[in-house]
């Protein structure tokens, strides 16, 4: 296995050096056939295959930066104090620019994080992200301002974690190995509990620097997920490999055949909540998780950072799941039903 970026092939006898192409710092891990005498000397990466889904793994400094920015804009506390301190002022400046726009900062940052691992130029990143989030309502002035903010944020982040890509290249094997062992079974459970066509054929997994002690999100429009490259499970009852299966399972829910009449702004939340008991049941099938109302409440807290002190949201999801599991309607019908229950 080798590191590939923009069609370039590179291999090393030990740890690979920093791999810099344009703005993003990243490794893309893809399978490339090599002569037998070279195979032992190449940094080990690769794809993880299941019957229905191929995962392409990528470690990105830029996505790591904007993942941390998104968390701060959402009011979350970072476990990495150096990153939190470095980003405080530039995030405040970014928030001031984003204030008053027709879309929330969180909506815009979701596009930025998803796109940042693949777009090399900060102005292009700002242009594409605002086009996706705001359409023609964006202005050249806004794009230029955001490009400047992005440069300042990345500089501050890299000053706090200058070896982020090297760290990620060391952090990714545990999750990748768990996925190879457990991922096919987890996704088989998703297919068994939903519909055979719900899972995407391929998806990109963007590994980001851990600033929340475990975190991630699904980017439905981009067929990609991001997940913090933690070395151990932050919550023993909710392994990161099950979180990854939950994220991947969400990606096809924006197809018209599943989305139906659900508004695009509500769809990501509806998909994430609907697939919580699905992922937990799949985890229970391979003895990794429990699946009951308390387990759903725990996943809301750990995976979504959602406070559900009165248990009302978990109870709603569990009621929906029991009804779905007993009657097994089409997934689109079930998803629409949960969306209405959440309204």
C-alpha cells in the first residue's frame, strides 16, 4: 500500500515524511500493486472492503483544522487545550463575518469541513463552500473575507499541532484494523435492518485530529464522513468502529427515494437519529454494544453531543424504532415518520 495524492506515487522505507500538495496536508491511502521486494518497505495503508461499501481513508490537516473550528462555533469545549487557545481569536473573527448570513455558521462550516480535504486553494474553498451553502447570494467580498479567515485559522492550527499529519498517520491503524475485523458485520447489520440499497457503494473516511476525545459527522452531499483518529475508545460501551458504521450508513439517505418530502435542512438530523438504533443493533449482533433506550440516550450524548436530560428524545427514537422493527415499512416511510415525530 502506498500514499497517493493527485496522481503522484510516493513510498518510504519507514514513516513517510510530510506530504504537502498545495493547501491541504494529507495522506490518501489506496491499494497499489507493488513488486514483492518492495511490499515490506511501504507505509501500510489501504481500502477496507465490505460486500457493498468500499472505504477510502484520508488523513487531512485542513479538515482537522475546520473540524475544530466547527466544534468551537458550536460552543463545544475542546480537549486539546493548545488548539483551543490557538483558535480562539481567529474563530471569533470568523464568527463575526458569518453573523447575519441567511445560513447558520454551522451549515456553512459543514461544507467547509467536507470540502477542505480536497480543495487546495483557500479562495476556491471559500467560493465553493459559499456557493453550496448560500447559492448566488454570496458575494466576492464574502468569499475574499472567508479565504483570509481560512488562512489565519490554518496557520494558527498548524502552529499548535505542527506534526498533525504525522500524528494522524500513526493514529489511523487501530481504527482501520477494527474496521477490517468488524466493519463488514456492522454494515451487514445495517442492510439487514433497513434496505439492501441504503448503503453507498463507496465513501471517503477523513481522519481528523482528536479535539473532542472522539467525534465525527456524516457529509451526505459528499459521500464522506469525518471521524477523530482516537487511539482508544473514549466510551467503552460505544466503540469508535460502531460510530464509523453509523456515520457511513447515513450517506445515502439524501437520495430522493429515501428523502421524500423531508426538507433538506432537517434530513441530516433525521438520518442520524434514525440510524442510531440501527447501528446499535448491528453492534449488539457482534457483541460490541447494547441496544435499548438507555443505549440510545448514551449515543445521543457521546456521538451527537446532545443533552437529553429528561430522556424525551431517546424515548421518541426508541418508540419509533420499536414500531419500525415490528412492521418494517419502507425506509423512506420510516424516515418520514421519525421526521414528523421530531417536529
